[in-house]
C-alpha cells in the first residue's frame, strides 16, 4: 500500500469485476500553513486530489462529477487508453463535463506498475493552477515480494495567492490568481514548510519516494545525507543496468520520478527544491515552501 503522505486514497466499489471510483471536481479551501488557507479547486475536498491506486489488468470506471461553475475534464496522464477516455475535449472525442453533470471514464489498465498523474485538461492554464491534479499509481501485484519498506508520493505544485504584501504572512484565507506568474507559495502535497509532513523512516529500511510535478516550473529536488537511485520515470522502470545514482534530480512539469535509498545515516535530513525562492512562504525570511524532511523515527522523540 502506498503511503501518500497526508493525501487520502480514493476508495472504490468492486462490482462485476469493475472497480468503481467517484471523483468530484469542486472548490476547495486548502491549508497551506497552519493559519494560511487558499481558495482553490481540487477533487473530493483536497488539493492535491485523492490518490488513485490500481493494478495492471484492472477495469476501472471513474465517475467524475463537476461541481465547478464551468466545464472541466480529467486527463489520465501517461496512461495508454482509448481516445474517448483521454480527457482532452477540445481536440479529442472525449467530452467536456458541464457544471452539475458527470462523465464515466471507463478503461482497462494496460500499463505496467508505475507512477502516473491525473489532472484537468480543460481551461488548463486556469484549472491546473487552481490545484486540480493528483496521483494515479499502478501498484505492483500483491503477491510480488518487494524490497521496499516505505513508499511515499510527493506532488509538487505552486500557487499565486492574492491579497498579501510581499514578505508578510498575515493569517487568513486567500484567493488564487491562476493566470499570474507571481508565484508566492510552493507546496509538497498541498502544504508549505513547516506545515509539510515528515517522511518518517527507520534505520535499515529501503525507501521509495515517487515524485510528480503539476506546476509551471521545473524543481530540482535534493536529499541531504544520502544518495538515491533513480529507478523509474513517467511510470516506466529502468533496467538495473540503466539505473543511476544522484542526490539532486530535476523534475520538469508533467514528469514523475521514482527514487530509492537505504536508510543508513540517522538524523533529520532536508528534502527540498533547490531553487532559493521556492524555499520561502511569500518571500518571508524563515525557511518555507517546497521543503520537507526525511526523519528517522528515533530522532523525532
């Protein structure tokens, strides 16, 4: 089971061999910090939306309800599926979903295990920058033995909140201007440091972190105190001979990467974007933004 780092998993009902999911596109008030909230758009009450977990060979029916005031769609990013289910209504036979309507995306999972994304693909410049996206993970078969003890997903997003003077953080709830390039809040799984959650580990474990990016900027993600192996990108695994070792990886918009490392260096280790402005909350002095920690449990006591 994937540990989704504070993001709920989307439940399903199994009927006649089909997994039925309900995904609701709707306005969401999302906590970026303990006292800073943003009025965005997401799915099922969260930004990012809930994580969808399936297996290769599953037949899924994902009913997407639209509770927004404008049409929307959902694109299943990286999946091989019929054209009508791809979710780009302006150029495909896939329909747009009008307000107060729904559409059933039904298809068979033919891709192998891997990390993918889902996101809106209608009025994308607005809706995606309001927060509309999430993880779509094809799990390894339950009977397969795995060397991974903890499995995390981290989605990278960024937002332009209005109504704040640069360098200040007054408590409150703020609107998002999705068409602005003046981005001032940078998130991991919808939260900014120090409100992000620790990635908890214990010594002697194999850890996988699945990274995805649904923003405008590329983010060089750096792990302190450890080297990691890059094992997959865009849902496609590297052969063992093609895996490579890094401690900093550039995740471009729309990309996913799976990285793995062994916990042999106890401590509380930063895990963050390496672009300096992305480590602030509205350009205030203290560390913020796209920053979390890999924290050994015995160090947290």
